[in-house]
């Protein structure tokens, strides 16, 4: 099965959680006769939400590749999760497609999932189309939802192509403002305004069309379609469609619009490589594809999902992974419909296909039909915002858990696994508690291992605010050679970092023992005197000492320098430092008071407020210790309508009352160990 590029449309279905995205995808498959019966999320028969986790949750967790043939045009499209914690799946899917269908709930309006989809599509310069769904619901309001997106994105940008007739339970059909002639009286004015704005967009897309339009000429259907395509591709128009998936109203108009208005995969003309060179998009010549998703299937092994950018790929051929600089071999090229597979004879530009059992190809890799050193830039994913320390429920399974988590992180770029060198914990980073909960379930169900999650140890640091002198004489006499070393050193603050100075004159400590002094200091700095934390931003100067011709050794000087360092630290007014995170919280306006109040309660410092894509944005600095459960707290405060980003900024002094508690807790734990 193969199609030419001009008969392929490639798009993603995105939006806020529970807006009906998956139900729309299932209905499109059914209407195109790609499936014999229409799938249902509630009945757990959805083609898209086919995994046990999704069927249990009754919502999408993963992006799913789907396809169907409509009006002699092949749709390659991706259904995506709307829940923010699974945003990595949505990001990968949007990067692999040419347009975004943003689904809105006519009752709930513009959710943060929809705003996020718009923003990602806009950043990537790909067309956006709105579908206002669930107009048959109680309290559904097309005009209110339309006004909301027009207020955020522009009245001349978000223009309806179809308008509903009737409201809520009485909603029974839609009218097409470009195609239909007679409109019910109550919507005639809205339809006329929408048609005028659409024709203005058509005229503004092309100078020749503008001239004809201003001269009063009627533009033909093909000219209107071409003009709309140009406006949509340029981002100056985001057409709005109305409908109800549950009543199968308006979906056919949307599908026809995808055929007529979404650009084909070659319309962009070119694509930039990471080095700035451009690839001219064509169905001929050297083929290029990009890996945007990988799955570890329990039965067939690793499955890599490709988007063809240029050229044509065929099964049973050798290809070149330009990112890894090694050859791979394609076996069967699979076109996916959820978990269902069908072999492809070839894959043209725009096609989404999967290949099983590749050796080393992973997410972000560029694959070509011939050897090349040119690669496409890898997709950027957000930093994880929640972290837990991981331990095995059963002794001896630590390595198995680490290997399984590493495999999961290869398939999900919003998961990070870290062996923390300071706290000596295995850390699991994710996008929220539900995201991490799914990982825990996956390890239990697939890998048959259980892990215990606990709060991560905060990597506090220690430093000094004054100058301190330290001295220690180490003397130990045993049978044979004894141990002797005496060290004098000075510590002082150093905002630039760490520096060790050898200020010894006269050979009081022989040159060959100075490295041992430095090693002793380094060992002492790994576990500071206040709370056993790493010491930073300090200059250590060794300026005097004594040695013994027979009893002095490297070990003696390491022991003496460790003790001298602790002595100097105690006199240099040591303080505790904590990691400060730069936090960006994105919420609807009605939650601003709760958010700012909560951030202040967390010892946060609010830096500014702004508006981004119709949502309020609060930028703040907050101690990491206060952010461990913020993902679930934010969801609770905003009913799932808020999101946040977080990254490390710097270390800052811990307030004395908080530091006192941390130090007391550490000393108590040391006493228990002893």
C-alpha cells in the first residue's frame, strides 16, 4: 500500500484532556471505513486508546499513529494525550506532523492543553485548525468559545467555516459559510461576517487574488481553496469548525477541510538540517526520515516510528542512521492503526511508518537511504518537574530496576534516571505523580519488579562567610613505623568556586606530601561539618606544618588535613545553602490569587507576571525543598487546568530557622547510626 505525496495529509489531533480528541479519531476511522465499527473510549474498544493503562484510565497516555483513506487522500495522523504530565508524547507527535487539529470542548472552552498545542504549533510554524466539539452538551456555547479563542488569537485569525444550528439538546446540524446559501435568520449575520473575513484572508494571501477581489470579481471555488491554504500555511488564518462527535455532526466537513486546506507534505518546500543547510523536499532522490517515537513491545521488541520528510523508503533495504553514524536494515515497513499493523510497499513524504527490531535507532535520530553526515535538530523536551528516590522492594533487584528505568527513559524523553553522586540515591524524574505512577505500574506489570518511592534527599551545600584558621597534629605510635603529620591551613570565601593554594615556605611540609594534603581537604569537602553536605565556594590555603622523616606518610597528611579543614570551617562562620529553582507557572486568570499565595507560602520570590497565549504566567524563584509535590498540588488548586516548568537556577543561603532543623535532623541521624 503506497500513495504519492500530494495525496497524503499528515496532522495531529491535540487539545485539553477530555475534549473528545480520541473519540474524534475513532469516528474519522469509522467514517473512512478503516474499521468496521466505531471505537469507544468508555467501552474500551477505541483504536487509539488500546493499551491496558489507557483503558483503565479511560483517557490517552500515549500518542498513537492512525491512518485512513478519505476522498482518495491518505490521512496519516496522531492522536495525543491532553493531560499535561504526558506532554512528551504530544511534543514528539507535533514535531512529526504538518498541521494541528485543536479540539475544544464547547462547555469548557480554551483549556491549557489547547493553548499548549497552539503554542507548540506556532513555534514550529505549522497550520492550526480548531474543532469546537460537544455542542450537544448542556451549557455548550459555540459563540462563547469562539469569542474566547478570538480574544486570545485574533478575530481575523480564528474565523468559523462552519456554524452550528441550534443549541445544546436542540443542536442538529451545521452550516458551511462558504458552501451553503441559505442560513437560519438567527445565524445569518454571523455567517455573513465569517464569510467576509474568510474572503479577506483569501485575498490577502495572494496579490493577484487581492486585485481581483478588490475589482469585485467572484473568486472560483479552486481559487478560494488555494487562498485559504496559503493563509492557513502562513498562520494568518486558523479556521474554526463546529460539531459533535457523539452525534456525528460536522466531522465530515472537518475531514473534507483536511483534504482541501491542510498543505501536502511537500508544500513547505524545504527543511533545515542542524548545520543550517537546507534539504529540498521531494518525492524523489535521497530519502530522509526522522524518528519521533519508540515503543518497547513485549512481543516484537523495539518499534521505531518514522516520519518521512523527503524521498521514498522501501522495505527490506539497508539504510543509514546519520545520527549514530552506522548502518541499519529495514525489514517490513508497517503502517499502524493503533496496535493493528499492515505492511507498506513504500513510504512517501508525509507517511508515518514503524519498523521493528532496529539495532540502535532511537528518538531524535535522522535516517537516510544513503550515507550522510547531515542530521535534523533533535526535538527539545521540557525538564521533569517531580522527583522520587527509588529503592527495590526486594533485595537484589536494584540492577534490574535501574536497567528497566533506563529503557523507559529511552522511550520517553520526559523521564530522567539519575544516580546522584552527592546523595547516593537512584532518582526517578518525571512530569508529575500520575506520570511516575504509570512508570511504577509498567515496571510491575512488564518487568515483574516492584520499587519503593520516597522523597529525594535535597542536595544542600555548605560554605563559609568568613576566614578561618585550622590546625591539627596527627600522631599515632604503633609497632614499627608510627604516623605523624601536622597541618596548618586557612579557609576563606571564594564566590568563583573552589581553589587550593600551596603557601608553604621553607619545606615544613615536603613537596611530595602536599598532594596528600589536597586530597584530604577534598575528602573533607565531600561531607561538610554542618549537615554532611558538599562544601563549595571556598579557597583553602595550606601555609605551615611539620613532618617526621620516618613516621610521616601520605595517609598521615590526609588525616591531618581533614581534621584541620573541619577546624577551620568551624571558625569561618559556615552556612547551609539550598538549590533554588526558576519556576514558571501557567494558569487561567481565576487561579492567580491561589497560585501567588501558595508560592509565597513556599518561601518563593515572585519575579513577574505576564500573559501568554491567553493564560496568566507567574515567574518565581522557589527552593527545591518546597517543590517536591508541586505537580499534584497545582493540579488540585487549578482542577487540572494549570501547568508549570522548573529548572535549577543557583544555590542560596538557607534561612536560619530552616537550617537549624536540617542540621538537627542530620546530627540525630548520625547519632542513630553510631
